[in-house]
């Protein structure tokens, strides 16, 4: 199925969760914020929330600095 990730169309397997997506893209859970269809999604929901065709995600990486 197709979803939009950070503005680009991406093909992902059906029944993929946010956690599945992060694992596939090798993104650590502790340094990202996920926005799904304009709503911030809590980390505790990432495993159970299944993505749907035409969903729009923003994956925001937290970067520290000084």
C-alpha cells in the first residue's frame, strides 16, 4: 500500500504499524516524534496503530546540540 512519509509517497506492506515502519527504516524509537494525518501519536500506540492506504506521516527526528 502507499502512504506519504515526510511529503514523499512510499510503498509499505499492508498491515504495517508505526513500529514496523520505524524498524524497517532503522529509526530508533527514542529520537523521533510521529505525526499521523496531522495528529501527534503517543509512543505507547505505535505498536498497535496500523497504517492505512493514503495515510500521511511526518517523522521528526529529535536532535540535541549545544
